[in-house]
C-alpha cells in the first residue's frame, strides 16, 4: 500500500521526477569520477622512487618506457619532460604548462555537472515545497472546510520535495569538494615531480 502511495506521489509531482533524474545523474558521475581517479592517479612517491634509479644511470629509454606503461597524467607529463629536457627552459616550461593544463581539464571533466547538481537540487526541492503547499491550500479552498485529510497530500509532497532536494545535494556537494581537492593535489604533485626530475636531469 505504501509503495503505491509513493509511486503516485512521485508521478503527481514534476519536481520529484526532476529530482529523481538529478539523483541518477549524481550517482553516475560520482561513480564515474571515482573509478577514473582510482585507475589513473598513481602513487606519486612510488612513481618517482621507481624512476629515480633509471635517471641516475642516464637510462632514458627505459625511463620513457616506464612512463608509457603508467596510466594517467603523471606518466604522460614525465614522458614529455624526458623527451624534451634538452630544450631551452622557456620552451620546456611553456610545453609542460600547456600539457599540465590539458591534463587538468581532463581530470575536472564532469565535475562542473556534479557541482551544478549540488547547488541547484535544494532549489528544485524548494520549488517542490512551494508547489506542495499551494496544492494543500487549493485543496483546502475547494473542500470549504479544514481537516488533516484535506491538506495531507499537498503537505506530504512539500516535505518529500524538501527531503529529496537535500538528499541529492548533500552527496553531490561532498564528492564535488573531495574530487576538486584531489585534482588540485594531483596537479601540485605533478608539478613538484617534474621540478624534481628536471633537477636530476640538469645535474
């Protein structure tokens, strides 16, 4: 019986349908970014630790091959560094800056959507709340007399819309902030690693 009421409530409220769609999008992008980061963001310390003996022995071919086997931006950026380290500092800096920016854009892919869902879902829920209250007053006006049964459907829709908006927004905001922080940390690690490698190469 309760399932039928929830389905009926969902179908009767356009804002709840929108929030359901938003919740599906949010879960999809949270999982997609989580899997992407897990597969493409290696342990920076381990990466440098494995690469350092090759650079100390001037075995650049092996170092490049090692970078090619790594997934994610670190391997690609370091490979470009090894292949172009003999260029002038200005040219190399410009090249690495553009490559790092390109990788940053890829790392931030879909985060804008996740952030938008986190910011807009409470307002969609608020809209549903207002619509539910309006329906409650319309029912009360049409009935001509008070009573909980008259306004129950509208109030229920209003409260569910508020809860649904927050339910979508809270996880989206939490994961958005976490992922943005992780991207920034990754870019910082890449820049620091490149400087460390250049120092070893120029010695």
